[in-house]
C-alpha cells in the first residue's frame, strides 16, 4: 500500500506545471467560494442578530394562541412551572406586556404600541437605553413613559409633558392612564419610530388592569446556536396546551425565506464556479490517462491489479485537490478574519436602508469552520466522481493495445 | 523426468480488426522445459510477438490451448490472468518499461511488494539481484538517470525478483549497443544457469540467437524449425 501512495505522490510531480496550474485553479475556486459564503453568512448573521436583538429575541414564550391573535386577554402569570425552566442555556426570561392604546396630548391622538418592560432586563436584550436621544431612562418604579421620537413629534410632546393613554385592558376593563414623558428614543425604522411607547412593567400592568401578568417572555440564551434544542426542551418541560414556545425563525419566517432565497442564488453561482473548475480538473485527468496509457499497459502486464492502478490515479487527483483546497483555505483565512474584525461599512444610501430595518449598516465576514470544511468535501466529492473516468478506462484497458500505442 | 513449463497445443490466432482477417498464428504446437534458454526468431510479421503475448497471458488464442506449469491459462478471466502473470511470469520489454517515478531498487521490488512478500525478503532479493546485474551502487537512481543498458539490466532484475516460473523477453536487446547487449546476455545466461529460470526470447538479434540453446523459427505463423544447441 505504501508504494501506491509513494507512486501517486511522485506521479503528481512528474508534470509540475500542470499540477500547479490545476491546484491553483482549485485554490482560487475554494478561495472565492469561502470568501463568498463567509460574506453571505456574515451579512445574514448580522441581519438576523440585529433583528433578534432589536426586539424579538431568539425565542419567546406566550400563552397558547397569542401569536395568532395578539390580544391583552391572552396575558398569563409567570408561575413556578415557567421559572423552574430557567436554567442553562436559558439566562433569563425578559417579561413584556404589550397591547395597543390611544395616546393623546392636547388635540392630537394616535394609536400606539404600548409595551411594558422591565427596564434593566429589556436593556440587556435590546439596548433600549442606548437609543435615548433626550431625557433619562426610566426605572422599574417609575410611572413615566419613554416615547419614540416620531410619535412625540406627531403628538407635539416633549420631556416632562403629560400623555394620556386610553385602551381596553385585560378582560375588557377600561384602561386609562396619565404619564409624564421621561425619555425619548429614536429608532432607525420609521414604522417603529412612529408608534412605540414604553412603560415600566408594573405601570403597564396596572394600566392594562393585568397585575402580575405578561403577554410575552423573551428568552435570553447564552447558546444562541442551540436555540432549536432549547426550544424543543422547553416544549417538553412546559404544558404546550397552555403555552406556545416559538423560536425566531417561526416568528419571522419572511426573514428566513429571504435568507434561503439568497442562499439558493449563491449556491447556483457556487456550483457554476465548481463546474468550471471541474472541467479544468477533468481536462488534467484526460491528459494524465492519455499520456500514461502505455504505462498502465505495462503495469497490467507485470501483474498490478487494475483497482490498484485506479487507486493511484484517484489518489493523485485527490492529492492535487487537497493541495488546492488547503492553499485556497489558507489564502481565504486572513481575508475572512480581517473582514470579520473590520466589517465592510456600507455606503450612505445603503446604510440608511439597513438602518430603517434596525440592522447595523455593516457587512462582516463570518469565520465558520463549516464553510471551510464544506469546500474540502465538495472538492473531494467532485474529484472522486471524476476519477470514475480513469477507473473505467483502466478497467477496460487492453495491455497489448496500450503498449502498442 | 523433465518438467514442462510451457505447453502450446494447436494455437491459432486470427485478428479480425480489419476487413481482411490476419492469421498471425496457424496451429503452433510447442513445449518448453524448465531451465531452457530459448529464442523465437523469424521475419517481421511471422507471429513471434503474438506467440509471446499468448504464452504470457497478455492475449488469448483464437483456437488451441496454452498451459503454464500444467494449468490451462486460456480459460482464465482478465483479472485472473493479471494475478497469474504476477505470480508466474517475468517480463522484459524492448523499451525497458521501468516505472519512471520509482528508483532502480523500487522497480525491482515492485512486483514482490504486489505479492505482499516480507520486507526482509524483498530487501535481500533486491540487493542480490542488483549486485548480480552489476548495479549494486545505482539502486537509488531513477530510470532517467540510467543508461539504456543499465535500465534493461534493472528490467531483468525486476523480472527475476519474484522468482517466476519463466521469463519472457520481447526483443530485449533491440535498443542496446554491442557492449550492453553482451553484458546483458551474460547476466541472463548466468542467472539461467544459477537459478534454473526458464528464458524465452523473441528476437531478431543474431547475438541473442548465438547464445540460445534452443532456437525456434517461425514463418507465417507456423514453426518452421526447432533446433537445440549445446552451449
């Protein structure tokens, strides 16, 4: 077996230039494939992370049916059954009570999304405090609001002005409240900026007449990649007839679909790239087999089994593939690491579009070993498939004809 | 009692690759005994190479039977023939046909390694044979670093290494100068005597014919003469 490896390894250096050209073409294919996939994954990860950290979190717990019909009447109490599940990888449950209300100041009235939050926990997830442009952040005991800038403009209110909120509370009670504006936040998304109003959780529960109740528990995890498993475990632990547990993919399927569509497009481009490289490798293979049919004839004549000859050719191609793939990965690594740590800053117009959706206007590259390994497997699969050609040729080879040619 | 190594009975070979069939062999009957040093001669197209290919299991007869060591090889499959050749036949080709990426030592040991012989046995045999062909100091050279005569001596050592039943040499001296030819023939004659290995040559070369103890002349695919000499 050793001599088979030795022969294969030495054979690839018989025509150094051809080997180097083939390996170089594989190297560039792997380099571009890794760079392209890392960029795409980085961009999407950034987008998903922004969206998740912006509002949704990686998963949420609601009363069963809430997501379908988002009503204050589907509020629930956080009991021991739920708090007992708060163990690794679940860092925290971040409570919210959310519903719509009419906000009024003087002659102006507007429908708003009034969200009751635990100020510190909410800030740990969404960095709400960082979005303050005026005033101060509220505390848990406050009876004051933090208002989005666009909504404040519409209602013509400023800090310390009073806002009247009117809504239908839990189980039909009248919800009416009067709150001072303590802080003003700005969201890049116009939609959020024109309708968001935050209250401390206790004040909001009192306003909605839903003491001790929440509509949403946002799950904060230290293992976001394992969120599917975490959700599955939670579904096992909680009574799913009472609660619904949804991960971010279930809550924002449009984003998932957009990502899949984008990835499908780039997969096609990637396969076209591989196809071009594949033809290059196949050309090398054709030449190798043609040039060496005399030698295969001799090897067959002196008693070398055909499968061993095929194995040599396969190993040669694999060696070239591995050399090219490793070189491509080595070439791509510093690039990917650089743009992971120094993301591409989007130009002004694109940046504004990103910010509108609450996404940081940068494109980092993702450094994911899976992307690198995938290239190795694709190259390995491709050359294995192509090695069928010389295997078939060797299996049909007539040693006399081969030596005569 | 004499041991028959090769026995050809009524061997015909017809090539039908063109519209007109070519009858390369027309009923060859032949027996070669162990330890013979035989040259098959004849003009071009007389069927020498065809007969050698059929004896060596590289080609099949259209009619007739070939037995090697009492075994009918005409009925073996292609893959069985490969195994058979590896275990029983040593080949020496006109163009040496060494494996260019292997050193002289590695070329000589190649078939033995295919046979999964022990490393000690392989190493001893390689040293013994390279010394015997006068290339003990060139074992680490690759074929391209050796002269034609030296390459052919390595080829002989490779053919002899696994101690085959017989050696088939197709025009082994055709590309060699007189000194190399004489040298090579000395080596083969010595090994033939010392190891009692059977040699069968196909040749045009008078110098080979002069050293053979048996000369078979083929004309138009038939044995015309079969002479024995005491040398």
